[in-house]
C-alpha cells in the first residue's frame, strides 16, 4: 500500500497541532494513523524512537527493537510505501483523546526545536535524489543503532542523534540539520571502527600472552 508523502511547509510544532485538530472521531489503528499523516507520521515516529538513546548508556535490548523499527520505516520512506510493521502493532487501536494529548504535548517540545530549525540549504531536502539519499542515511542510522555495543558509552547516543537530526531536517526542510545527521553517522562509523579495532588488538595481546 503506497503512502502519500504530504508536503511539509510549516513549523513542526504547528504541523503537530494541526494533525491533532484534524484526526477523525473515535479511535483509529496505527495503520490508519500513518495513512492519515503520511511521511510526517513516519518521521515523527522516528524522532520518538530516538528519545531513549539521548543519554550516554541506553537500556540493553531496546536499541535492537527500536533500530529495527527505524530500519523498516526508512525502507517505507525509500519506497514511498507504508512500511511493513508487525500486524499486531499496526492494528493496535489508539483512542483519539490519547493521540490529541500526545501530539499537543509533543508540539510544545518541538516549539523549542523550531527556534533553531527552519528551511535552509534546501537542496539537501527537496530533490528526489536528496530525499532518497536522506532515506538511505536514516536507514544507515537504524543499522548502526542495532550494533551490539549498547554497554559502551555513546554507542547508541551517536546513531540516535544522527536519526533525530535527519528526521527533523527532513521535516523542517533544514539542510543544516540533515548535514549534521550525515556527519553524526560518519562519526558513529569512525567510533565503531575504533571500538572494533581496539577489541581486535586487545584479543591479539591476550592471545600472545596466554596462547602463544
């Protein structure tokens, strides 16, 4: 099922408030919600999923689940289709009152982000090629998030920040945020390379001491 990528021309806080005011009556499923708010909903969902990782050490196991969800959402953005998510999750009923409250509270949070983010360097957010590349970088961030380094400080925080910056940049058409997301992904790869290299060197040292 394709998903309509609605244009995002307003501040994120205003967008969230307007989404809340236009929700249909009664409850709706997560599938219906994503269909209702399109690309906005997918990117906002990504932002929410990064919140637990904005601390130096995250809860073990959470990064694997949330990283997998971000990967699936990224694939949905790349293919312009509603992403595959577990059917039980997609059919979960969400009361309108709960959604209104959540969206309105989120709007207050993003009012602060809006002070720093606005449309600029839009060549990184508007063309089809740029959007596809941004979707790929979001996918890369999700892959980096599920690496089994959760016990190492900042191993979840760095890719979490990359995903947050990319999602906000895509929503706000802010090329500076998108560029910062690229850089954060690169820094994450460098950090992980150093960790892996250090582990290999430590293993060789141990082998030379006890094995040879």
